[in-house]
């Protein structure tokens, strides 16, 4: 039976009752910088520290994915510096998503602050139509029915001025290539495939 795309949440522009937590510009340092400094100083990064960092990242990721406004048409990237400042980057289709996601992340235990660098994509009827064409082409294929059935379908489709970018995760190199082929059938201009191949266990602990 064809997939109904029930797992692919529709886009919405309804604004939640929340405030924009974006504050003054804050300088952040990547956790990679801290790790390199420890190595150069001859100090190994403790297992406890690694577990804490991974736990915080998982909790922040879950907070992002808990937003009822987030859809496969948004791309949110997370970076956390050594001081607990979360930097949000990527693209969302409406300002209310930008506000809601940052608000949820700011409430996560261990997060000291949030720098909200999410970009809001320009409103465009043609871009919106293209989003749905590409989504139907990918998630309507039997290859990706099990992706669509997940609580948070891992392949995201970012469209700006007719250009399509595939982001997120694929379970295999074959799925990554197939997603590109299916998307190209619906794309009139250009397509960039930024999908990363990862095991199912790495999908924030989510399973089919």
C-alpha cells in the first residue's frame, strides 16, 4: 500500500505564544576547539566530559524536534560551545518556528544561553509548491515509506528561490543516491545533495 505521508508533518505558519529569545550577539567557541586545546596541553578529555556533552546535545536535539511547527521543509543545525552556549543555524520557513525552537532549547537543563542564527526563508508560492513536489517524490516512493513513518522523517527539503537542498540523514549510500534521483525528477532549476549517511541507531535514538 502506498504511504500516506502521515509521518511528514505539514508546514504551518501559526505563531505560538512565546517570546523571541534571541539576545545580543555572543561569541562562541566550538567544542572542537576545547578538545584540541586539551590535546595540545596533554590533558585527555574525560569519558565523563564526553558523556555530558553528548547528553546535552541529545537533549537539545530532542527539544528542537519537539517543536510542533518543525517540518521536513526546515533545516536546524546545532552547535554547543564549551560554556554551554547553543548556536542554532540553518533555515526555517516561518519566523514563529525560529522563535519556538529557540525558546524550547533555552529551557533545556545545562544550556547557559542560545544564539539564534536561524534564517527565515522568503515567502514564495512557487517555492512552497516545489517543496511539496519534492517531498511527494521522495516520501511517496516505496524506498522511503519507512522514513516517512518515523516520528521525525530524517530527510529534509530546503527550497529557496527555486534551488533545492536535501539535508539530514540517509540510512545508506544507496538511499542517499535514490533521494537525489527522485528529487531531481521534480526540480526545475538546481539541486544540492547534502544528505549524510548514518546508521539508524544514530538517528537520536529513534527506531522504525
